[in-house]
């Protein structure tokens, strides 16, 4: 089973790479960030949903967690 950090890293890598041929940041560098930093990074990436097309928004919805 994956731990929280591994899951966050995978999700962030997908968010960074979405719609691009290559990611804008080397995802391997994200592994050095703390869990809090990773949560903040993911949240910032998800904030961009407001400027995306409906198709992009639907794709990104899978990364949101509802409690």
C-alpha cells in the first residue's frame, strides 16, 4: 500500500504534466518536500481549475477529496 506522500507525489506529477508534453518542474524534486508542502502544492494546482475548460475541470475533479 502506498503511503500518503507517495500518493500526493503521483497526483502532483499528473497535475503538473497535464496538458503539456513535459512537466514544468522535475517531479523528482517534489520528493524532498514535506507532507504539508505537498498538500499546499496540490491545493495551488487545483486552484487553477477556474481558468480551465470544462473538460479539464472534469479531469481534475478526480483529485479532489470530499469529506
